[in-house]
C-alpha cells in the first residue's frame, strides 16, 4: 500500500531524499483522491454473494475488516462510516429476504 511505503520512507528519512519522498507522497495523495471520487459508485455495487448467513458473514468481514480497515488507515473516516451503514443496510435486507 502506498501509505505504508510513504510512512516507511518518512521514518527512514536519511535513506531517502526529499524528492523521492515527495514523489511517493504525490502519488499517494492522487490515489487517495481517486478513491474518494470513485467510492460512492463502488459502494453501491457491493453485495454479498447470496442471502445465506455464511455469505452475509463473509460480506461483513470483507467490508468492515478488509476495506474499512484500509480506509481508516488512510484517514477516510467518512467513507468508513458509509461502509458501516451500507453493510448494516444490506445485512438487514438479506434477513428480511430470508424470512420472506
């Protein structure tokens, strides 16, 4: 992940020139902004593989523990909140569909 690489370079600053760090930082900022721009469309496409409890559990894990953790790591707290809300909404819809 670019953020990890940037943090590592900053911590090892004597090993890296300011120009090298700035180059990675520029790429990181661009990638972060790209994530913010694409996030709403991406989020609406995220659904579990099925309405089964196992698929819903996998979906929750993927959304909160994998994607959510990455978003928090790069400081995108609002997007993390949206993932939590979306995941909760989808889980509820699946429960309703199973009761059907």
